[in-house]
C-alpha cells in the first residue's frame, strides 16, 4: 500500500536532490550488458543510454510522501491465519491468506521521560530548545547473499525453536539491499527539511562476513549500480529481486560512521570462521551441519544440507535443503569468489573504498599503533558543539574461548582501557558523550545469547561496566542495535547527573524495518533533551522495497514474535544480574522499559547536567 498524501517533510525527490554520477565500471558493463550497450535510469531524474539495445538498469524511487512514526505508523491485522511458522517459506500462498497487507495507522506520540531527572521535573512551559545535534542511526541491515552455499536456512523449518528464527530464513532475504536503498532515500528526504549532521550504522551490515554482502552495503549508500545476485546470477534478467538497479545513494553532504557487529566478523554472527567454514563460502556444494540452534557444537556434524534460495524463481524457492540421507549426491551451486569471508582487517579496509565521506567512515580515526582489527574510535560531529561520540566495538573476539553463540557483549583489556580513557578525557574536556556500540547492556539475563558474556576472559563484568559508566555525568546515552528492538531504558545513577539513557534501534531487515533519528536539544533551563523517533522507510507501490515490507509483515503475522513488542521485559537486579521477583514469586517488569504495541517507540529523554556543564553551555549559547 502507498499513501500519496503530502507529508510534512514534503516531496522525497525534490529538484534540489544531489546529482550523482551513474557511470558503469568496465566490470559492471561486461557483467550486465555482455557486449551490448547499457542504459542507466537515474530514478526520477531520467536515464542515460548508449546507442543500441541493452539491459536497462533502473532505480527505485520512493513515494513522494515521507513521514516519521510521529505522523503515521504501519498497521496490519495480527490475527491472520493459514500458515504455521514452519511454513514461512510458502510465500506463494501469502496472498490467498491475506498475509503482508498493511494500512496507515495512527501517529505514535513522543513520550516525555524524566526517569533520571530530579523528582518533580517539569520542562519550562516557555521552553525554547536550541538544537545542538541531529543524526540518524541504522543497524542490523543484514545484507544477505541468498544464493550463498554457506547458510542455515533449513533450520528455520526443522524444529519449533528454529521456526521462530526469521534471521536464518524469511522472504525478506530476497530484498535486503532494496530496503536499505529506500531507507537511504528516506534519510535524504528528511535531511532536506531538517538538516542531518551525520549518520551512524550500529553494526551487522553483512549477514555472514561475505565480501559481496559488504560491497552491496557500501555501494548502496554510495549510490552505485547493484547486482543483488551471485554465482550463476540466475534470474538477473527477469526476476524482480535479482535485477541490477541503480541505488540512489546518501546525500553527499551527510557524513556517516560505522560500528562493527558480530555478523560482520563471525559466520552468521555466531561462530568464528575456521578453515572449514571459510572454505564453505566459496564452495560449489551446499553446506551441511547439525542443528546448531539446539547445540552449537553440532555445527561440524553433516546431518542436514542447509539449502540456498533459487534466484530463478519469483519467490526464491528453497533448494538443496533437507536430511543428507535424502540426497543421492550433494546439492551443488555455481561458486563465486566474491562470496569469500572477510577477516576483520579486510572488512575494515573496505570502508576506504567509498565515494561518500569520510574516507574510512570512522576507522580512519583509530589510534595509530593499535592491534590490527581494532575497531574503536571517537569523533566530534560539530566543532562548535561540545558533544563527542565514542564508537565502541563490544563484540566478542574469535579467540575468547567461548563455545557458545558469539553474540554476547565483550571487551578485551585493550578496549576496556580505551573506553575508560575516552570517557575520562571527555569528562575532563567538558564534552557531553554518546557511546555507540552494537550490543546493548542490562536488558537481558547475563547468560542470554544477546547479553554480556560472564567469563574471566571478559575484561569487565556487566556490574563493573555500569558502575564505571555512572562515574561520568557527561554521558548522555548508550545507543545500540543487535536485538532488533526499539527499546529505551533508563540507567539511574546515585545522583540525577550520573544517570544515562540507552536507546536501541530495530533491525532494518526484520519487522518493523526501521531506523531512528536523534535530535539533541539544549532547553531553556539548561537541561538536555534527546528526541528520538522511529522512521519507516518510505516505499512506492510496485517496487522491491514495498515487497520487502509485505514480507516483513507477513513473517511477523506468521511467527508472532512478541519480543519486538517488549510486553514482558523483566527487571534485572544490577548487582546479582538475576530477575527481580515480586512478593507472589512472579517476575517484576522493568519500569523503565515501556511496552511497544506497534514495535516502535518515540521519546523525549531528559538529562540533568552538572553545574559545571550548565555554566559552559550558558557561556556558549546564552546569546543564541
């Protein structure tokens, strides 16, 4: 469905949109045209064609009306029935049962939150906030090579637990680059009406460390021609999700920065890439493994062929999947060297091969002399605003000794020491601070696969980390991805000044497929307010991004993942890291994590500054 009413942000394809080069490289020309001329369409700007006939490479412009969830939301029927979670792959039947249909829903208001403020805090009625910083976060894009032989697709339909894990299979896999392209165009439209200072990606750009996945990600943001297929490139001339297209690209005036996620350097975000796994990426044989969801140790046990998606079929049919005994010979694919798994150092290096800014997208700021693959750095977005962003790699190391899924929060000694120094320096230099990391903290039990790793090899316990963070009253918030939810949590300190916020951003791949904007304001009473808003990428009917939205909604309707709504977020004791119990023995809900009926959450988060910082802000901005 498309809503063509004019939004408050106006036309997403205004005439002042930045012009971009649409030149094919020699390799692209050969790949797409095979000796014939190529015709490239600049979205709504027209096309440039060579003489003769050839393959047309088009763009996919978004709808003209661009909204945030504060103006409208996405609404759909949650009671649709017909398919069981293990039947998620029956995409051809979605239409007959009514899966994926959506309509415009009511606006989602921005809740004012004073959890970490002094009791009775009320913002002045005549408040005239001064905007200090405006940025967006995007995360867990999981750009996926659906034809890679090295996946776990079959586990989604193998057992009850797998059926809930849409991250290893759902129809959205067909369109991961397309929804990113729509999101970038939406950012551009927002920027034209309310300038954005920078963007930050909070990790899991790739689904499984592959070179082609990372290049698709960077090239979409750069506005290049994208070939979203691999191997035999089946269906590239006829199947919607396989066709090459011209990405719009991020407005060149917006710098963007990158954070490392567990999927960016672990196989499917879960296992260190050993020699055997590394070979599976570029193999001609579909990967075979045991039920690694039930027991990670079975990853090397060849019980089931895990399958690939057939790009020559309209719905990306699963092929080459099932018990090994059902096959007379191993299922094959056309190998592709561009599927190779990247080392951390190689992954980082690709961010220098870009046409957007800055070169390196933050990794150019890593301190000289650090261990190769060190992915922590800091930057000051605006030289005249005392706000520093600390980009923290808090993913596990491949050599940390864990035999579990590698999705925990972790800091080795070098990263822990670096973080403490960055915080101390920011406090000493009277800078307000934001920590940007992939993995959030204090939102799940310590042994959870997405929470802090409780191990002697971790340089700091979760309790020790939170205690340290409370020492720095200039810390505004910790922003993160990883869990695919839009949770906001308050971390109250011993004094209001020592409290800080944590804001999570949901995945751009799975429902609700959103990114966030952040506006940091200085209020008239010299408090800070952080206005954070979820945004649905604008999509135009008939485009791959619109189909992606339908499939994301359909997956939610079939699987019923209530986690994204945070209906039962439990309160965790900060010292024992156990669930806080009520007198009747039931779990106590976390009072600072609000249920999200739509999967989205908008808020205005207040923060009290120290008297020293108030004086500094007064001196800087009193006359503004």
